[in-house]
C-alpha cells in the first residue's frame, strides 16, 4: 500500500506529461481516420480510410506535393553537401584567421527572423524570374540548411586525427587521394547526419516557400496550410502525419548518427 | 598552409549565404528606411501607430514561452539527472523528445484540434470526470500560441540541458547528497549554476526561432492582436506594402539581435574572468 502511495504522484505527473506530448498527435491520427466527426460527438462517429485513399491517389494533389517536396529536399541536400564538404574540411583542418567569424555567418540565417528576408528574396527573385521556381526554393532552403551541414561536417572533420591523413601521405598518396580514401570515409557518419538535418529542414520549411515558391511550387507544408485554412481537417491531418513520420524516425535514431565526440565539437 | 586554397574551398558556401541571406537582409534593412525621396522614418511611424499592440503581444507571448521552456527544461533535465526511480526516469526520457524535429506547421495543426473548445483535450478531461462540461473553453488564442511553442521547443531545450547535466562531474552532487541536501536544493544550488551557459544558449535559440515562426500564429489564432510575423505577411500579401513590412522586420531583427548581443557580451565577460 505504501509502495502504491509512493508511486501515485509520480504516475499522475508522468501521465499528465504523456497527455501533453501525445495528445496533439493522437488528435491528428483520429482526424485522419474520421469520416464523420461533428459536435456533440466526443469521438468520430464514423471511421474509415476514405481520405487516405483520396490523398494517396496517384493523380491526387497530395502525391504531387509529396514528390515535389522530396525532390526539392534532395536537391537542397545535394547543393548543401557540394559546397559544405570542401568548406568544412578547410574550416576544420586549415588554420584560418577568420574561422570563428565564418562559422558565425552560417548561423545568421537561423538567428534572425527569416520572414523579412524571405519577402525581400521574393522581390529580388521576381526580377530574375526565379519566383515560383524549384531552383529559387532550393537556393533559399540551402541558405538555411548550410548551418547544419557546415557546422556538423566541420565537427566531423575536426574529430579525425591528423596523423591518419599524414600516414596515407607518407606512403605516397596525393593530398586529394588521402582525403578521399581516409578522411572522407571517417567523416561520413557525421556528414550523413548533417545531410538528414538539411533534408528535414527543407522538407519542413514553410515561411520562405510561402513567399518565394507559392503558388506555383506547392510543397507539402503549403498544401497542409491551405487544407487547414480551407477547413479540410482530414486532408490537413493526413498531410501533417506524412510530414511527421520522417521527423519522428530521425528523432529516434539521431543519437546513433551523431557520436558524442562529434557533438561535443559542434560550433567549436 | 597558405590561406588561398582554404579560402577558395569556403567561397561557394559563403556565397550561398551571402546572396540568399545577407543580401536580402541588407535590402530589408535598407527598405525600412527608404522613402520616395531619400531616407525616412515614415515606415516606422506607420508600423508604430498600427502595430505597437502586436509588438507588445509578440514580446509577451515569446517571453512567456521562453520562461516556460526554461522551467520545463530544467525540470526534465533535473529529474533525468537526479531521479531515483529508474523506471520513471526511463519513461520520461523516452517521452519528452518526441516533438523535437516535428515542424512548427505540423505542431500547429495537431494543437488546433487538440485545444479547441470541443477538442480532444477538453473531451478527454470531461470524459474522465476531471472537469465539468461547463468549464470547457477554447485555448485557440494567445494561450494556444504559447502552448504550441512550448510543446515544440521544450524537447530541444531539455535535450541540451539534460545533456549538459549528464556530463557534469557527479562528485559535487554526491558530496551534497552525503551532507543531506535535498534534491531540489542540489538542482538549484549545484547543478543549475554549472549548466547555466547551455540553458541560456538553448533559450536564446528558442527565442529567435519563435520570433520568425509564421505558421503557428496564423493557424492557432487569427484574431487581433496578433504576432509581428502575421502583420508582416499581411502587409505584403494583401497590401504590397514593403516599407511597413520591412520596418516591422527591422524591429523583429532588432529584438533577436539584442537578445543575442546581451548573451554574447555576458559570455565574453565570463570568459575574461
């Protein structure tokens, strides 16, 4: 009995916390399978997958948005990695005079409210015909994603001992060869983690796409927004769940990708 | 090594940020002061007369959210570090992180159905008999924005704080425990001072992140007063008024900049000590 009393406050607090965390998610799941849910019914009066079928119909708008979002996220990740891997290597291994300042510059897009920047990019892109194009959206997403790819990849390169690359050089490998066959494979897990960060950042981005991409480029978050604004709770819930899956999966595995010695060096 | 090769390697990445962030940021600041004939403050006049309530509203909402996130992060981190019941610690550790990477717009949509008058929260509480049906009220206003912000940002702050607490040297904690100090006292007097830096980083990053979120206020609460991001978006999409929008943007950047600068100055002073 006393054991039970000991547990009671803890259990109540944990249950309240679980309700706070999972309640909103349960609400999404319920809405996605609710074919009819009207007040005063406390729960949906009719369940079914009719709306799921509508969303996943191949010619449907949601599938088009999903593929477009994935395409944009892939291009953004490629662009970020292409410019980040050389830059991160230089930031980690060369003794640069302005190293701290350069690292800080990449943080700026996350540190300042991006809405005023987005509206001015949209204005700028308008004169270059980049508004409402995939390229335009990718460029803006890349500017925001770079902080992850640069900072994490820099940390990953910094965590590798210089001696390993030196050893390869000593047995006759060219600097480029030593980089490709020794340094790069060792940094690969960290770079992969940074790629996932960039991919998710792009997949989830709303504000900039809203100004630079809409209405031509309709990514999944934009579709979610217009479904929600139009009062279509089921479509909004299903779109939200699709966006939720990669984020939750990544949350569950992130620690396996980012080793502690890399994490400890992020931003240093 | 010479500085030329590294500079060449960094140049492409820097130019992406330069062209697609710094340049438009410059345009935004310039646009806030640009009038038809020369520099002017007229946009700030308009912004102040129309949106001063919204500015206050924004600062109160984000300030409150930041404080709640800080308290929550310390509570979660503290329990994960000092909790004696392994089952409870494991349960909490497995739960708190879920919203970590969930996008704001998904959080907003999930909350919209959850905290409404007939939402799942009120329904559950009434069904369990915890509140009478007459108490059911809608939280889809400023409170809803705060709830959504805390739900979304708390895991991030808690993750950083819990990580810093786990990395602490436990001998200080154990010494205090041996002297008979309570856990709350240990948390406040011994653990908290050592993770203060991490906590402040987490809170500043949360503050500036929340400053630029458009989807949450747009979807949770449309009515006036609203947040600066909604006001900015409205000036552009409905009126094409870049001057006032840029003036509001300048104020938002100033608020974020001030917070970051205060912290930078303090941390430099701490390092100098």
